[in-house]
């Protein structure tokens, strides 16, 4: 009798174990749903992981289920980490989310270092906006070396759910540590989507035979996904500020002071630390970016710059005869106070001749917003080049004891298209897409009518050495970059 009572619990325990194993091996959807329900907000620190082998497998982590290929959770003294654990990749390893982060991700930060005393490794960040069916690389490849974890910042895709995959692409004989993956929204840390954010077939497809290059070859980016309501368009917003590319190949390595990448939710910057001004600023302007938030006028140094960079402040421009000229203008970010306030960071400023700023560029900016109110959306890149301009106090080459360069020329490229989805594809193929480019002298005697300075993207590239519209197919780039717009409304 006593033996019977003992056997029954053992049998029940065995059944429960078998059920658990079957639910994992057959399909982890139920487990995944529980993980999503209880998922912690980012950052993902890998502290909850225990995967100790490089074999391909799924791993439940604090933020949700992740997939590891040629990767494990490292906890040895040779793993460079914050805390007790970090991801470790070897060969051409990958670590990626098996779930979507809820819409609203504006900024992604990933810390990386070489494992132990290993040499450098190259890695890339790839994003999916369709539940893991296709991925597109975002930003530039990163080379990580040395034992110190260095954070690298990338733009998010604010208005759609996203998942990310980190791909080790170089230094196959070396190992790479990844830690502290931070996904940020305007309201704080991102969390897993709760609306079935994992594509139900994703686990099945991952191991199913796929055409060569299905998951590794870049595909045209759908910069905004089609809305769920048939026939309706979501108000376009400032997602995908780098959709047209990184013109200078800027990186988030602090050692790269002359070409440092700053990613803010409102815009992205290629910053030249030794000139104290941006080389370029890139942003997207749609209906969702224009609202009733008042102008903040809170000019201030940018705390996101590395500590070793000189902090340009409003005082740097004091009594110089030059305006603190916005690249991304205040008027393009009036949907909320935070977005408008961001435009007053000094990393978004150049010394600009007052007449150029207050008349020529002000009228151009108003023209752009008028197009948006008429149902268009615009991808914009603005920058400057050269040395020496003429403000209200006369000619100058630098401000603030040489720390801030006064540029000789100011330029802007505006890619204007009807509001919609699949933007890069439409830019490449739609004959109604406009490419408006201007290049003006930074001079107080500049003409007020910006149309007098219309030019082509090709000419701006020749003057600056930048690679604009680089995410478009070569044939489309060649065609669009030759265009000189009339500056008239359509």
C-alpha cells in the first residue's frame, strides 16, 4: 500500500517532466507567451542566462526568449562583463531576440569588448520589422577590441515593433563579449510586445530549409510598416532618421573624434569634435512630428558626448556675430516638449550668419513643413563644410578660442515623397519623388530666396566628400543625385 502511494507521485512527476520536455522540443510558443507576460524591461544584461555551450539553441532571458548561434553565456574571469555574465560569440556567432520589442524604440545601445586577450572582432546590428522574417542591417559595422566594454549607439524604429540580431562578421578566430543591450523609448526602457509580438512560425522557420541568403542578405527596408487598419495611414513620425544612410560612416567609438556618431530620438548626427560642430545631421519629418509644443529655447551642451570631447556651450557663440543655427530646426520637432528641447542641444548647432539663418533657411524650413501639411513626408540631411563665414561682426574662421569652426558653406538635401509605407522602395522607383538640394554661402549678404541656391546631390557630394542617399540602389542613386529641383510646389 505504501509503495503504491510512492509510485503515484513519481509517475505524476515523470509525466509533468515529459510534458515540459515535449512543449519545448515540439514548439516553445507556450513558454514564450509566459516569458512575454513576465518579461522584464530592457536592458538585457544576460544575468538570467545559463547557456554554457556554443551549440545553437534558444535561451530564456529576463527580457524574453533569445536565440544563440555559435554563442553562449560567459561567466569566466576572461569574459568582460558588467555583473556576473555576458554573451560570448565565436566564429560567426549570432545572438538575437525571439520576440518583438513594443513600438516606440528610438535608441539602441550595445556594449562590446574582445574576450580575454583575443584580437579584434567585427560585428553588425540587424533589425527586423516583420516579426523576424527578414532583417536589414542598421548603422555601420563595429570593430571591438580590448578588454573594456564600449557602448555603441544605433537608431531604433520608433513606430513599429522591432527585434534585433547581433552578428559577428569578422575576426573568426577571436571571441567577442556582448553585454547590456539597452532599448530606449521616449518614456523609458522598452519592453516586449504583448500583442503576439513573436511571429508564430518564427521558431519553425529558423530551422527549416531556406533559400541561400534569406536571413543574411540585406533586403530593402520598409521604413514604416503598413498600418493594421485597412485603408488608413498612420501619421508619419521621426522614426528612421538614418534611413538614407550614414553619410560619413560615423561610428560611436570615442576615439573617432572627427567622425563621431550621436543618435538622438529626434535626429542623428555625424559630429566633428575638433571642429565643435556637426558635419551632418539627418532626420525624418512627417505629420506626426508637427504639433503644438512651444519652442523651448533651452540651448545647452550635449551630455551624450564622450567626456573627452570639448563641450560647446551657448557661451561659445556669445557676442560672435553668428546665430546658434539649428541643423534640425525647432519647428520640425513640435509634437512634444522633449523632441523640441532636443533641437537646442549645441551638437545640433553651427555658427550661422544671421541673415542666412533668419531669412534664407527659415523660409526653406517653412517650405518643407508646408509640404508635410499637404500630405508629403521628407527625409532631410543638412550639413556644412569649409572654414570661414561672415556674420554681423564681419568675417571669422572660429569661435571660442578656436574650439568652434565657422563653416564657409551650409547645405541641405530634402527627399520629398507622398506619405506612405515602404519608403526606400518608393524613393527608388516612384517618378514623383523629389530631391531638393541647396548649398548656400555662410554670409550675411546671402539672398533671402533659397531657390537661388538650388543644386544637385552630386555637387554637394563633390564638395563635401560625403556619400549621400547611400542606402538606395546604385542605379537609383545615380539618377536622383543628378536632379536639380525647381523649388516649386506640386
